[in-house]
């Protein structure tokens, strides 16, 4: 689903509170998150070798998902230079659902995985203003392991300036035992306001159960989900901020690293995510590129793309006479179609028209709010070899199935689109979308500040 939130980090060097982990034999399912700055102290490790673990990511439109019947999803773009409008996507959206349990006794949570934000939160009872939920709302009063974080606690500093608008300057001075309040606003006007808390989180698969104690999360008592089917109960922020799930568990799994492998839209298999040791993307065919820190405020997954080649013809990302900007593309599995700056996109179209019959193009074809390059044909057009070139010299060849998708009968669209929304050009940044990430093993190593790609049949992992 990928929301790029309107906030960014504070207290980068703060330490999160103590988190404890217990392991039991039997099952694991879930979580996809990201790491960064902020070490966490553990009293018990997952195992003595700091081993990692894997989990499931279920595409919201997948036949495997219990949410399949609600298959229209919505994208949210966020960030200082991003629009605040909705982008409605096709049913084969890149949005992924993660299921986990919270509290004692455990209560099932279905949350949207989001690489564009940094807070794990869910709706909580007693709710002052909550949106519809088909699976109920978490009630911390029924959990024996729930704990509020008070406003003077070290962990509360991580909220920074993301406090309610009516937050009074003397709120904590008058009583240091008052709860730590937070308030997040997303670019699509979705909001969550509540109490920063700690709780036990349980993840399970067919092999074992992993129990994580004292995980920091937002217990939302006033929430507004702009577009909601009733299935999303919150968000698991997978960004690089200090409150992200992986930032908290990194000491237990051997470092700040994770990887994922997304199956095709039409696959009946489930995608996988890997955390810590064992998540490395290695072997023949790996293409790596530096992960770019664009600013102290922006903590998404930015890389530098130098251009795209079509056969032997190279189309540069930047136009002649301009400098290549570092961190010009953000990797975001929640955006289905890869979006590019208008100038770059237009030059790609010119190159493709030299290589593909002109009459096959659909002029001014617009799907949703994105201008796509589409072809009027009953069969997929034959494309030249297409490769993405990254900073550092890496060249990643893309499969034809990644590059073409059926928009409607007799129309096939190219997996690259102009980055315009409601007629506005957002050419300052490109988005490396989920369609180009299918059947690609992608690893993020925050300690080494690198991203690695390896063409892989993800169904076999």
C-alpha cells in the first residue's frame, strides 16, 4: 500500500526501550519492516546465533487472501514534494497485507505493509473516532501485557513533533506520568492519533511461533482512514525510522537488513519476506547499488538510476546539459506501475517508437490518474531487451512479463508511466514500482547502505 507520510525523523540517535523476545516451537506468519538508526536492547534473543526468520506477504488482490473480494486498492503518495491526492489503482495493486497477533491473549491484526512510513499502529478501544473494521478493534484493557508509555519516558522522545495539534506545552511538565501522545497525518488526509504504547506481538507460520515482547506501537483512539474497505486495521510502517518494526527487532536477527521476493500478480503462491541473517541476496546475477540518504528528513529507500537501455540504445535519466541527481528514484512495492519524470519518459517513448511499429500505440491513453504508454493489440508486443542501469555500474535486465500488463481487452500497457497526477508533473523523483519487483529477490542492507537485485522465481523460495 505504501504511504509516503508527511513527517520525518527526529531523535535519530535515541535508543528505544527494552524489548524482549521469546521463541516457541510451531508457526510463523508475517511482518515486513525496515530498520535504521536506533539500537534496541534485548534480554532474550530469537536464538543464540542471532538468526533471522521469514514471513508471508499476501497481496491484497491475491486469491490466497481472505480480503480478495475487496480487491480495489488505493495508493497514497507522501513526502515533501509529493501530491496529497489519491491514486486509484487496478485490482492487481502492489498492496500487501500482513497478519499478526497483538496482546495476551492474542488478538489478530490485519495491517497494510508500508515502506513509506515508520510507525506500527492499530485502532484501539475505547475508540473516540474509528473507521469501519471487519475484524474488530484491539482492546488493550483485555490484554495483560499492554503498557502505556508515559510522556517523560525516553521512548516518547521518538515521537518528536508528531503530537496532536491541541498538545499543550505544559502537558508533561504538570504530570510526568501522563501518556505519551502521538498524531500522524498522511498525504491522503488519513490520520491516527493516540497513545504510544508497548505490547507483545506474535508472528506465526507453519514452522514456529515467534513472540516479541515490548514492541512499541501506536494505539490509535481517533483515526480517519480516507479510503477503507473495512479490512485494514492499521499500518506497519516499513520505513527507515527509529520506530519501525525492523528497527526494533534488528538486534535479535543479526543486523539491519531484510529482503523480499514478490510473486507474479496471477500466481497462487504467497510472497516472502526475510529478516536479518539469511536475508542476504547473494550469488550469480546479483546487481547492487548504493542506498542514498537524500536528507535527514527523508528516510525512504532511494537509489540512483542513471538510465534505461533498449537493446543497444541507452536513454539517460537526465537530459543533456543537466546533472544526474543522486537518489532520483524511490523503491516502493506498493506502487504498481513504475513512474518516471516526464522528460525521461518522453525520451523513452521516442526510443520505443523507433523500435516498435508506430500504429500499435494508443494515443493519449489514460488509466486512473496516470498516463501510460499502451499498445492496441490482442497479443503482447515484442519488446527489445530492456535493462535498468544503476549508479555504480550495475545493469539489471528486466523480464518481458515485468514490463507489460493487460489493462483491458486488446490493450497492453508498458510498465513505465509518466509521473503526473491530475495533470501535474512530479518530476523530482521517480518510483520503482511493484510490477518491476515481481520475481526479483531484493535485499536492503542498512548497515552497508546498499540495495541488491537478483532475478528469481519467487514461487520457489
